[in-house]
């Protein structure tokens, strides 16, 4: 494993356990088996490390394949499933993403918002086809609410409930809650 990946994995574990502001560069270095100053050969700052972790999340979500984009109901189910699967399979990363997005500094924050917008727009386009007649802002609000639901188990300290049946429950709840967009 490359040193960059070892550092990112160590930071992921520490940020999940203690939060971004509760961890210093020296602690990340110690957990990664290097000195704190050696981290600066790989990353410009602790902020860049957090940004790289966010990139991991968004990359995974943007690259999730969608088999049937002709059927918006099936596409919505696939979007929700891939989001929940990310939360289940990368629990720490999803928890950091959910809790620490406000800690992201510029210029990383701008890049994060731009990339996140692409992901949310994928959901908005799907919802607009499935439940037409709503503004994009209205649909974005619905998407943010569903994302919080799908990540809710990942932010819990105990992974005991994080399993496939829990993910399936959250996906079904998310898809059904979005059906409220059809109630006019």
C-alpha cells in the first residue's frame, strides 16, 4: 500500500473516532507509522487529507453504475442502494463525510461542493422524471433529507446494526419517503 493511502487510512480512523478538530497531524503520522512532519511530503495540510477523504466518497458515488436509466423508479432505487451501500461498506468514511463537511477549508470546500452538486443533480434529474413539476431547489431539499436518512446508521458509534438488512430497510424508507413528491 502506498504511503499516501496508509496516511489516509490512519486519518480516516482517527477522524471517525475523535473528529477532524480532535486530531493533530502528529497523531495521524504516528498512526501511519511516520513522523508528523513526514506527512507534509504527501499532503499540504490536514485540510487536504480531509478533502482527499471526501474525494474518496464522492468518487465512489459518482462512479456507481446505474444499469437502467430508462426507468426512473429503478434508477432511484439504484441511487439509494449505492448510497446506503457506501454507508454500510465504508462506515467510517461515510460517518466523517456526514459529520465533518463543515470543517472543510477553502479551496477544498469549493471543489467538494462542485463535485457534490454533480452527484445531487443525478438524483434531481431522476426525481424530476419520476415526480415532475417540482423546482430543482425543492428536489434538492428532498435529496438532502434522504441522504441524511441513508447515512444515519453510519454516524452511530456502534456498527452492530450496520448490515445488509438495515441498509435494505433504509433504502426502502428513502424510496418510499420520496414518493411523497407524487402527492399533490
